[in-house]
C-alpha cells in the first residue's frame, strides 16, 4: 500500500500539472485524479483519518455536481435519442407490415388471373383453358365428322339422283319410242281401214 501511495505521489508530481497548485489541479484534472491529489495533499491525523481543507472539498463537490449535471444531460439526451429511435423503429415496423401486406396482395395478383370478372388461381385457370381447348377440339372433330358424313351422303344422293335421272331418261326414250311405234301402228291401221 505504501508503494502505491509513493507511485501516486510520484505520478502526481511528475505530471504536466506539476507546476500548478492543488486547487488548480483540482479544477482541471479528471475526477478520479482530483481525489488522488486530494488524498496525497491532505494531512494525516490518524491512521484512518485525514484532514482535508474545506475549500478543496468544496471544489471537488462542485466538480462532482458539474460532472453529475453533465452526465444527467447526456443521459436525458440518450433517452431522447432512444425514444426517437423507438419511434423510428415503430415507423419502420409499420412500414414493414404495410410492405408485407402489399407484397402479399401483389403475390395474390400474380398467382391469380381474372377471367370474365372472376379471380382464378393460375393452376385452375390453366386447367379450365385446357378443358375448353379439349372441348372445342372434340366439337371441331365432331363437326368435321358430321360434315364428312353429310358430304358422303350428298355425293351418294347425287349419284342416286343421277342414276334415277338416267333411268327416267331411258324410260322416257322407251316410252317415246313405244308411243311413236303405237302412233305408227295406229296410223297404219287407219290407213288400212281407209283404204
């Protein structure tokens, strides 16, 4: 302990503040050093007691009060900074919440498709489109098959009509020939009767 106090005394006197009086040192040095200077400069009354000048004690008390007021100002400033940080943090959290909601809305928009004013998910929309395409393809093949059948039926009907017209023409010719033959025979008979 004695060695420590010798070291402190040497340090106190070898510092740049060496040329200053104790009161000047107490006014300019940091609080911890002020107490060391005060302790070194105080007289020993007893082993556990020291005599300290009242003016030196008043200077340290004033320095402690000043330091405390500075620290209180710093603390209140830090509290103000903390409250403004909390406010900005809250506003950032609100922004994140709003952005999350907007992102979710946009994802729903991109994951769904509006068809005839009705919202469908993309998978159900694709399924519906393929069902419509398949139904239209089946209807097209049905129409093509019906058209082909109608064309075949029409061709058969035309062929039948042509055959019937040929038969009709043949029957007319035969009937005209028969009629002519009958008219000749009738004329021949009339000529025979008249002669």
